[in-house]
C-alpha cells in the first residue's frame, strides 16, 4: 500500500471495479477476487501542500471541501467533498487541514490537494502553470502568524 492507493481505489469504484486495496485484503484472507481490472483510469492526482516558511501559528484555515479557481485566481468554495468522487474536472478538493492555533514548522502539512487535472510536469518535479495557480490559490486560504524563535 502506498499513500496514493486510496486514489486508485476511488478511480476503480467510479468505474464499478472492486478496488485493489479491498482485493488485496480479501486475497490475504483466502477469497479469490479474479475479475475485472480497470483498463484505463481517468485523470487523478494528489499533492501534499506543505508550509514552506519559518515556524508559525495557523490563525485561519479554509474549510475542507471542493473549490474552483475564479478568473482572478482565487479559490472559491463550492461545497462538501471528501475525495475524487465528488471532484469535478474544474475543481480541487482540500482535505486533512490543520486546525487554527496549530504551530507549523517548515515542511508541515497544510492540506492534501486532489484534482482530476495534472498539476505537475510528467516527472512530478515541477508544477505546471495550472498547478502553480492552484497551489497559490490554496495557500492564500491560510493565514499564519510568525512565532517567536
């Protein structure tokens, strides 16, 4: 299992296929699961958004859910959403957000960002222009206060 196994499972569920993670558990308990496999999956990506500044206190965080980018580059909340199944092609989903008053060290996780559109170059080393806009919009939803060292 890897951190993106759940994402594959959502794609499989959407296609009506028994998720790999569930097949794995069933096979370990002696139940054969040979059957349909997902031949081609639609686009899906997860990206961990991390705090990249000095130690700070989180004073404001967005609510988890589905967001769309406005023409001005802002993230507009569209509603509840807990994963890829609720995410439209023009949306992102923000999950696993820290609570306000959390002290964040550099590298701490701010959110898991889910999208149906690519956010990075194929090698995963750089954000695409769309990915840069999404990350900037998501970051703008957080307010931080630097803490004394």
